[in-house]
C-alpha cells in the first residue's frame, strides 16, 4: 500500500512516496508546469515510482497541497461571479469596510482593487430577514426570477447568494438557490449561510464570493486530476490539503474551495508538526523562507494555532487557516537606499524567479538577499540550486556594491547589513506569532525549512533564542511531507450571540450535535459510488466556542467538552477565556461574557507514518563529511569555515561552526560559536556552543 | 520638563554612534510596537467607535517628549507645560481636558493616557494613547452637543490626574469617570484597553534597551529624529516657495444659525524654515465647532503630506519640528479661549486637511488632490426600548475619497487612518434599528479626469421611539474639484416619517425625536474630482455607468460621453465632446468651489431645503483675537 504527498510550488513540484507498511520514503523533485499543474504532479509521481520501483497502480492515496485557488485570486483569473444581495446592499463589496490602509495620508496613494464580483453582475432582491431570524418581508420570487435572468445575460460563470442576516435564518438563501439551480443548472452556486454562517455582511459576502470566484478552476483542476488517477492508478483517492492543515475529500474541496486558499503554506506547517512529533519537539516556531515570502507559524503542544481569517493578496476572507504569518521578504527581496532618508531598505520589491537574484545570471542586476548571502560566503558557488542553476559570486558582488557605495560601507559590511535587516523582518514575523500572543520564543524550537530557511536559521535562532534550531532532513520538500502525513478535517460553525449567564446547556448541546453531523458529513463528502473516506468509529470530534466580554469586538476561540455543555457548566471555558485574554492583552474584566460562534471540528484518523531513523550511531569522524575549506564573513570579521555534505552526516555527529552544510536543494549555515548536532531522526539541531 | 520627573538613577544617557543597520533594526522594532498597541486597543475595546471604527491613537516619544512613532505628533510638551506635579516611575496620567494640555487632545471625549517609561530608575521614554469614549456625561447622549456654548455642557473634565500612582491603580478616579457616563460599561472596557496598550509599549521599549543597550537605544531615537529632520529640510528647500501663498476653506455653520466660518492659512519660507500662519481665520464661535489646534500636531500633518511621497516606509517622527513654525492667533476658532465649547471640533479638524492639501498643492498642481471627505460625520440614536432598557449608538460615517493624481477616489471610504465602518448586521443585532439602504450615491463624486469617490447613502429605519443627533458639514460649501474638475455633491439628511411626510434636517442638530417606523437617510458627500472630465477615457466612464456609479445623464452632461444601454456611442461622444470643448471658456482655474459664498447662500433654500445661515457676528469675540 503506497501513499503519495504532492506539493506544487512556483518553481518545483515535490513528491513524496511512502510505503505505508514500513514507512519507507522516496522523494522526487520535478519542474512545475504552471499552465496546467496536473502535468507536473503526474510527472513527479511517475518519477517517484520509478525511483521506488513500484507501479502507479500500487498507489492508493494521493494527498495534495495546491495553490490553484490562491493563484486564481492573485492573478485575477478567477470566474466571473454574479452576486445576489438583499435590497439596498448591492454595493457591499464596493464599500467594503471603508478601510484605507497606510496611516495618516494613506489615502493619497491607496489603489483599491475592483470587487471580486463586478457591480454590473450584482443584483438586489426584494426580501428581508431581521437580525433575530424573523422574516421582515417575504421573498418576491417573480422579481427574483427577472434578476437571475439578468445575471444569465451577463454570462456569469458562478453565482454567490448572500442576504442580510442569513446567518440567523437561511430560508431565503436556500429558496433562491433552488431558483438559480432550476434556471441555470450548470452554474455552480454558493450560498453564504452554508459557506460561512456568521455575522458581518461584508465578511460573509467576500468569503462566499471568493468561494465562487475560485470554484470553476478548482473544480476543473481536481476533476481532471481525479480522472487521470482513475485511468492510471486504478482510482487512487485524492484528498486536498485545507488552509487549516486538515485534508478534505476531492468532492468537499470542489464545493468549498475557499477553505483551500492557504493549502500551500499549511503543508509546511503540517510537515513541521509531524517532524516535531517524530523527533520529540512539541513546541515549535516554523520558519519557512522562500524566494519571495516567508511564512511563520507557532505550534504549541503539537498543535498549530488556527486563525479565523485568510488573506490572499488584497482579499481577506473568513475561513479558518493555520495561523501562518506571511511577510513579503525572501531570498529574492531587493535591497535599496532611498535618496531622501538614506536608510537601507530591503523589499518589498522582489526579483522573484524572473529575473531572480544577480548571482543566478538570469538577467537580474538588483542586489537581493540571496546575493548578500553569496557575498558573505553563506551560499557557496559550489551549491547547486535544485537544478542546473549555478551561482556567480562576481555578479552578486557587483550588485551589492551599489548598496555599499550608497551607504559608504565596504562590500561585506553592506551585505551583512542586508542580511541583518531581512533577519529583523523575520524576527518581526516570529514576534507576531509568539511574543505578541503572550508566548516566549525561548520556550520553543525554531524549525527552519523552505529554500532559504536553513541559510538564516542560525541567525534567527540568535535573535529569538528559540534553541535548538531544528533543520529537518529534506528541508526543501517538507511541505510534501506535510501533505502525506496530515489527517482529514472538516468544520462547521454557527453564530449564536448569547450571554453566557443566559445560555441553556441543553439548547447549546443540541446546536453542537447538529453541527457535528454537518461536519462529519462534509468529511465524508464524495462522488456518488466512491467509498466513504472514513467510518464514524475512527472519527474524532472537537467542540469550540468563540467568546468575548459582552461589548467587545474580538472573539477568542475556547475549546469545550460536550459533557460540560450538556450540564450547562461553563466555568471552565469562562476561566480559560479570562486566562487567554490576560495572556494576550495583560488584563481581564469582571463582567458578562458573550458566546458568539459555535464550531465543531471533525477529524479523521492520525497518520501512522514514521520518519526514518539513522541506522545505529555513526562512529566515523565528522571530518569524513567535509567537502572543502571555505571563508565566511560574520559580525564584521572573516572566519575560516568548512563546507560539509549533509548526506554524509549521521546521528551523533557534531559540526562546529563556522560551517556551511549543503544538500540537494538547501544550504544550512552554522555561525561561529554555534554547533550543529545530528539527532536520531537526522535533524540538524543548532545551538550556541 | 526634566525637573518635573523624579528618577532614582540620575546617570545621564550618553550619545554613542549607532551603525545604520542597528538603526534600521530599531526602527522596525518600534513600528512593530506601535502596531501591537493598535491591535491591543482595537481588539479589547468595547464601544463601536473604537473597536469597530478605530478611533484611538497610540504614540511613543523619547525622554524629551518628541514623538518617535505615532500618528498625530507629540503632545507631551504641551501636556507637561500644563502639569504642575511631579512624575515618577509607575505613574500613569490621565486627562481629557484640551485646555490643560495645549490641545494635545481636542475635546473631552478623548481620554489621553500618558505613561513615563523607566529602566533601572532612569526615565527613558514616554508611551501615550488616546481614544474617543462614547459618553462622558454632559447635556446630550454621546457628550457632543452641537448647541453647547461652554465646555461645561460637554461632560466631565479631568485635568491631568494620576490614574496610577507608583504602580497603584487609583480606582476612585475611575469611579468618578464611570459615574458620570451614560455608558460606563463601554468606558471601562475602552479605558482598560488604552492602559494595556501603554503597558505593552513600556515592555517593548525596555526590551529594546536590554537587547541593544540603554545608550544605543537612547542614541537611536535621537538618530531617527535626525533622519526625519534631514529629509524634511531637503523637502522644504525644494518644494516650498519663499513668496507667501494662502488658501481658505469653510465650516458651513455652527449649529446656532451662523456661518460659514473661514479657516485661512498662509505659507511661506524663510531660509530653511517654513511658516504656516492662520491669521485671517475667523474668531472663535459661540458654539461648539471650535477646534483647539495643537501646533505640534499640525506640523505632523504637514510632514505626513510631504514626506510620505518620497519614502513611504519611513517612520514619521517629530525630528523636523524645528523647521516648521506654526502661528495660530489666540482667540480664533483654532485657538479658542476657555470656556469655549469644543465638542464638535471634528469638522474643523477634518477641514484642516483640505486647507493643507490646497495650500501645499496649489504651487504644484500636478500633485493636487480634490477636496476630500474632510470630516467625521457622527450619528447618534438613543432612548429607552419597550423593556425600559437604555440604548445609545454613536457611529461615524464615511464618504467619497477625493480624486488623486494616482487615480479615482474610492467610493464610501475613510480618510482617517485605521477607521472601518460598523457592520450593519452588528448594528441590527444590538440596536433597535434596521439599515435598509447601504450604498454609494450615484453621481456624488466630482466629475474629472479622475473621479472623486461617491458618498454613502445609509437608511436607518428606527424600531423604537428615541432621539437622534447629527453632526455633519459640507451641506452648503462644496468639496471642491481641481484642475478643471467638478466639485463633489454636498451632504444631506432626510427624515421620512412613518406617515410618508419628509423633511430635510440640518447637518448639525441635537435630540430630534423619532418614532418607530421613521427612516433617516444619512447622505454623506462625494470627493472632488481632478482634471478635466472631458479628457477621461470613455471606457472608464462606461465602466462607471454600467456599475451604477455614474448615471448615463451625468456621463453625457459632465463627461461628454454618450452611453446607450451598456455600450458607448463613439461617434456621438466625440461630437459631443468637441462641442463642449468649444463651449468651454478658456478659464483654466485651479480650484472649482461650486460658486462663491454669496451664490451659495442665494441658492441655499432652493437647493438644500434649508435656510442659509446668517453671517457670524464676531463683535464679542474679535476683541480677544485682535489682542
């Protein structure tokens, strides 16, 4: 029985093939095929099968992190969405929340992107529901029919229905959907009370519209992939990674693609959770640095925190996602010195994959973070970049020299300055998920991966004091590990708004039970005829309440047991809320609390896979792994260093800094006065000497 | 100032050299600190004004009281000048009295908290935060009486008092504050959030000093000030002419039947210094529209306008203050004399931005924006519901952002940093009302090559008997357009009674009784346009027409674009445009105010349904102004 995890990145598609019987892993890296990423996926799977000597037909399960949904939004290539609103609300997306970013004077430069559903494809319907769910005025079906006809004439490709107060009564939305399905049976229709039945009309509308916007592309992609699997792999089942790190069946993913927007970054965090569990690290800060952006997340007791919103480009939707903070700084970020202030700035412009850093000799001439790494000797010319790309030191130097000239520094000082600035930005992102949420990074281990993470890992460890810094084996393909090792997940939620003191346990328990059924059904959503993904015995169910002090705008999510709810005993959630509020904001308030949303999470069984261990302790001298002598620049000084081959490092080996450790697609730097120790699972553990 | 601060460790900080990289690192860390202060307040506050709309502002200043991060400049100096007592570690000071802090905050609703930050017994920096509390007593719910004539009618004033003494919370002061509010529960939540933000700023500053060293931290703050100073000096020399330029704009009325009130500012350069002089501004009003304009705050407004064009990542601070001289005559409506009422200062505060935009822009028309949504219209609704429970809503409205050289102004957005609207579903869940209409007003943005943003039409259906109050402006004067563009449409307020009768309400009114079933249309104004509308690409006009943002009629009349159904009539358009171009005079005036004051007055009743205000009688107030 074989299982496959696939992660599609901008440049490479990573595939991990696992023999479920003995946890034997095979990896393959092939170029991504952006015009149709399913080609790259199949190429990768075939390559991995060749390496492992198994047939495609031996594969039972493929789990996949995909950026199809994200890219549809980022490139503006999603569907033409028709929007159906209540009367008086047709411009809900045009006005949005009236928010202009950028501080005092920000309006001078703010360029607002057009709404995801165009105004000329928006219709208002005669109907009204009140906040308490009562019907103020009935739905006028005949008028609605004329409005839908208007949308049809506009050739919309997907339709969103979002009516005011539908979170408290979905009758009109459901009736309208029936009407649309009757009139336009081929157009996929999303209704807000199903996608996100929570209060706040703008957030509910944009979330449901985003769902419609990405839906045709996602449907197309997933069904094509499933077709290929049916043909070539005897119908291996396909699951898609959700933003919250769980897996969804292909059918569920096609209906609710808005939950897949952060599928990509979630793979890395899931991978980190799994490696952490295998290697005995429960508290981890993940540090996934790529070419254009860096993702950071916090894992506490083996669980990543989940946030109730997802942001892609200019679009922020209400959909649970692992609390991954992305900052627009990576290896490709460009350094520059504005004439007026003579400050050294790194980013937000990026050289991206094209033209790329100067050192890659693909036409880039601006100094990037990668160029600074090359200048400092952290990224040796001998390192291959996961392909045939070579590094050219002299081009990097020429680019960084521009910064040196502008600041009156030496070349090496300027390069180190660039690295320090970008490291500080990373540190800012780490603070966002740790200190600013009341966590002390010193209680965590930093796990570095992605193409550039291991280069900056040691320096970031010094800033955060999150020792040891863990660099897992194959840091460049950790996302695929995550895809292959995470579990099925679905959630269902509902806004209630109720004072805690007035809450009836029995009533809430009933609401929770209904949600639990919805969540479990979603977990099993499948095409007709296909087997159910899981049976109820292996299902785990979690219950949560969003709580706030009555009057506040924020909510904090607190887990609760169904037994407590049934008994009407809210003392524990109350205390848990107070504690968390104090941890986050330094104070608690004596006063009424309010329940805002109920949520149920259904989880499939956990992965049984294990990370390979090194066979016995290696007694070879670590010197066997040395490739060459080298020089690096750090803290204003040159240091003699050695370059090591990671594949020759075994459990028990200790590499003394300064050193550079290279492997297939990644480079780890060990700074002076630090060491890297190889653990049982072949992770590098960096710490001060 | 130093002599009022007790330090247990008197060792001075030394100025050491800070390498440019460390400096940039500290700059980022300070930016993070401010963001965290914001997040704390917005997430924990309870009043919709702060939690949903973001009416609260943090600041961190160096030991000398110069702002290092924040929005509105430092008020520590003004505050310390008025403070009589001594300050020591663990103290936190509260005031809401504009008259005892030089206008650091400008009406009683803004509660300002200031915390001196110490490390190892040495005073190292200041953290401060102010937020608008929904109700602090006084004669009307919301504590912003349009018709107040003295500050005593506007709620309870706290001159600077210690809300924390050496780390001890002074609950008796808090109790006085809460006892005088109609909404004590919100005030308590908001106030705790503001205090928490200052505590967080203190932690971050101490951490930074621990990480980099006390002297490096101290010196870095100095360096950051110097960096702004350098940038600003250069900008002043390059962009501000030596000859005097002036610009004036108006507040339409004072809620007491008089207006408009003129705000005039002149600007010129003397050597490296730029002077802003408000001489010519009208004397203080007997009503509550006076705005105590803090000179330092005005410098920050100028700096923001000027610097952000060149390095948007820069952290604004007070470093350039020595190069700007602000002169505000005592007794004018921007520096009123106590006990002048101040509560409705929001109109003048907003209008300052239009004045500044016109003043700085007229020398560089290429950078000129239209008149903006230069106000913060308020809506209040309160009463007792059928169960006898008190309800009270205070809400801020938004309108059209002006057209800018970079493009059209967004429709129905906020010029104020960080502000957001209150979700209508939230309003309906917590207050006895229904929002039946929430949309942009077609054609309300000024026509231009770039179109001004449209205002918002918000229809409040009241479900309980109660009283409403309205604070708005630009109902008589227009949000002007520039460089050949049209002004935006003005604001209106229409109350339609359950029996179908309707009336236009004045833009400033207190405690109008409403009954269940009545509906108020609160229509905000549009932004002014930029550039000749006849030059706007017909496709962009068509897009606005099919989107319902501009009517086909206006496309024809203002833009010379003929739209049939959903397509362009290209021939008719070019014919119309050439005839319009010929008909147009060669008068290429920079500003289009929609007519002079006399014209506006004479058309007032016809166009607005309201009598024009009387010219203000300043005979009693001129005395203070001119002496």
